[in-house]
C-alpha cells in the first residue's frame, strides 16, 4: 500500500470548476478517465500514483465503466481498492461515475439497455468499487431494440433507489438525446450530462448536438479529446514500439498516414507558438465550446497527467488562433 495518503492542502487553488448545464453540480475542466491504463496489465502502484496526483491537482472527477479493464471490471476493482486505502476520507469531495451499455457478461442480459442489464450492472459496479452510490450513472450507448422509456426508467430507478445521484447518456445522437430527456422527465429526473467523443479529428457532434444541450440545459464531458494519442507529439517522428498504433489495440500503423502527419505537425507548430504541447492545444480546443463542461483525459504516467493538466494554466484560444487551427482540424483525420 505504501505511505498513507494525505491530499494536498492547496488542491483547489489552480483548477477551474464548471457548472454542468443548468444543474447545481460542478466538474473540473479536466477529468480523469480510467478507460485504459487501469486494468490488470498495469502496475497498481502506478495507478495509485496517477490517482493521487490527479486529486492533489484538483481533479475531483474519476470516470469509469463496467467493462473498463482489461479484463472487463478490472478498472473498477482496482479503483475500489485504491479508493478504500487512499480516498475514503475524501468521498464527499469526489465525483465518481460508471456506465453500462456495452458487452459485459455472456448471455442475453449483459449488453445494451434493458432494465435488467443496467440495474444488475450498477449493483455489480458498486460492489467492485466498494461504494454505496455513484455520483453519475450513464447509459453507455443507445439500444435500438429496447424502448428508450425502459432504458431511461432504469436510470430513474438508479436515482430513486439512492444508488446514483445523477444520470447521463453517452454516444447518443441529438434526436436520441431529446427522446431520453423526455422519457426521464416523465419520472421528474433531470438528464444531467452527455458524454460524446469529440476532438479536432472527430467533429461529428458539431452537427446538431450542441444546440440540443443548450435547449435541455445539459452539460457535456467529452472523451478522447486527444484522439487516442493522435493529437499528441507521440507519432510526429515515428511510431514508438510501446504505442497504441504499434500494439494495434485501438489503432494501427495505417492511422499514421501522410495526411495525418501533415495536419498533426501543423497543429504542433501552432501549439509551440502558444507555448503549449500539442495535447494541451487539443484540450484548449475542445474546452473552447461553452457546452463542454469537462474534457476527459487518460494517463499512463504522472508525467503525462501533469503535461495534460498544464492546459489549465494556458490562455483560452482567441479567434485568430481558432481560425489558424481550422484547416488542420479535419474530421476523420487518422481514421484509416
């Protein structure tokens, strides 16, 4: 377990907290996601160091899902162990979220959006996390075969049962978001937040989602703001042997094509002109949108975490910088 953890006393001094839509909840401008790097393939000591440093720097929101690992469930189990040893005294200062919606266990009840799956999964997540409740519980993706009233009814039950304080959705399009909001309103439960993918190379949510969030008073927390590492300096001079592109887990060497390199190198020059890393520029770019409450980053090391959080001390992008970025922030870049 190592030395006992006492959180930094100045942890709230240098980070911005933004209100989630028209709710009472605030999230840090940058949150930590445990999608990768928190399974059994990573050192628990490294995971602990990243989580401790994140909280010391004011990151109060840790985002999980039932199937994060590997294997599925491992990230919640590992986080639960570290929470019990380090963070339990700070529970009321933390926002901990989980999700269900992707394949989790075998058989017909371990996938998508049925009431059976969502509520069973929530119970399993709470058990792995060692928590009485999560702060936010998400439907991880829409289910084309289950009525949205059933899926949202399950989220409402998560709140009324005391197992979640708030609920959200992830990967829903604008029309599905409107339908989800209507279904939850029947239970007098607000739809707090949307978690979509958004970055300079994936701009699909600009086609209609932002005005829906404004209309409904929702916030958003965007995942993959660094495009799985494509919007960092990781690939500008080649493909490292330990990179995701080399491993082939989420991308391959085919993603690192000439068009990608031209755009990424141009963006890196803009970043350097601002005194930023490319990753910091990418985070500044998503956070420029008023509907984006928080950007969700991953981290494989404390150094990577600290570099990304450096965005918080950078000035906001001005209109000239946004215009300079635009020719290189092209949807579907690196998607080969």
